[in-house]
C-alpha cells in the first residue's frame, strides 16, 4: 500500500523479481555485433573511437539508424563515458551468429567488465545466442552482459520490463533507452 509522505508524492516499495547485480569494473568491455567494415569473427582491441572508425567503419550518422550502426553507437557511448579499452568482434550481417560466443571463453574475459551485444534482443533468433553469451559471462564471475530491449519498446514501468520475460541473472542487464 502506498505511503503518503508529502502532498502529491506517494512511495510504494515493491519486491524485485530478481536480485541486484554485483558491481564490476566497466573500464574494459567486449562488443559483439554487426559493423559496416572490418575483419569478421576476429577479436580486435581498440583504445578510442578513432581506432574503431579506422578498423570497423565510420561513426553512425545521427539522422540514420541501421543495424550495422548500432555497434558504432554503443562504442561511441562507451568511450564518451570514460571507457578505456574495447574488444570488438564483428559478426557477419547475413550469417548465422548463433554460436559466436565460441570466439571468446570465460578465461578471455579477464579484465573485461561488460559484454555488450548491440542490437540483439531477448526475442526471436537472438535468444539462443544471448543465453550462450550469458553462460560465458556467468562462468567468468567477473563481467556483466548488456542486451537491448526489442526495438520500439516503451518501458515506462517495472511491469513493462517484467513483461519482456528477460533471463533472471545477476550477470545481465537490459540497456534502455536506445542510444542514437
């Protein structure tokens, strides 16, 4: 039952569906997804946005929004917010990326605090791949997995998030809103 403390302000405590995520260092990250250029299925270490552009194509343009630009947006946000180093794995846009987690083992995640899958959502064909990456992250015990909600999602309440039926894990989060 809501508690009224200040006129017009109500506080209602709810029990979370899952437990909180334990803190991890986020200065180093792994990004897996589509890019407009670059070697496919080859982990590449970069230290800034310019290196990303040199290896994987130009930065996304604000007025356009395409699947291959989601990686660029995510990497830009990472470096703009203090990220130090990023491993990039470009996957084929038209290929079956269901088992791309095999390119990286839990031991390889040493020092990596976040595994980001820009553009992959917990729906349709991506679900298997996300679960496999989640298994890798949980085995590492030192990183978290970041996935996107389905495109067009309007997450205005806890009930909206719960309706997505996301995996219950201490090692996974959904990033919202979409960054462009």
